[in-house]
C-alpha cells in the first residue's frame, strides 16, 4: 500500500523510495505504539498538530478529518473501552506518512532514519519497557489512563 501511494504522489524514483519507506515505517511505528490504551492516538495527535502548519492546504483538510475522528474516539481509547487495533493504527501510520512526505528531502531522510532505528530497536527490546522505565515518557503514557 505504501508503494502504491508513493507512486501516485511522488515525482522521482528517489521520492518513491523514500516516501514508501516513510509510509511503511510510520504504519509499523503506530502499530508498535498501539499496545496500551491511548498511546498510539497520543503520538498521532501530537505529530498531526505539530505538522499542521507546515503542510499544504489539501493535506491540512485530510489531517483535520483524522484529527476530529481521533478526538471523538480518544476518550474510549484512553479508558480501554474500545481498541483501534491494527486497522486504526495502520490508518494513523499511513496518514502520518502521507503528511511527512510533504517535507523537504532532508527532513524525510531524517524521518526514515529515526523510524528505522525505532523499528530495529523494537526487534530486540520492548518499546513498552522503554516507555515504562523513562519517567517522562511513562508520565505522558499514563496521562488520562487512571
């Protein structure tokens, strides 16, 4: 899916490759986060809000639709009354990937490297343990779950 999207919205072969990685890695990243209530949605909303002013108007409309949907769903997610599962996490990852491909080549390459490192880290160690053992990350993770 990442490749198909990238082919349709990229202009060069290098863009297709980088954009495919961004979309695929963001999708997996959101899946990695979706192990505790509200975690993936918090990161999604944070990144969505953080990128909003830096993306083209038509992508702002896309992000606004997903922002509203996530805000409506969030109270159920954070209290573990509903679970987005792979379908929701995958969609969040695809949306983040699409938004990030509108950044410069430098930012996209840095994004790919960071996401790749996180994904490689998760192959050997638990992201949940990393979050739990870090006071700041654990505080953010637990916000709203009590």
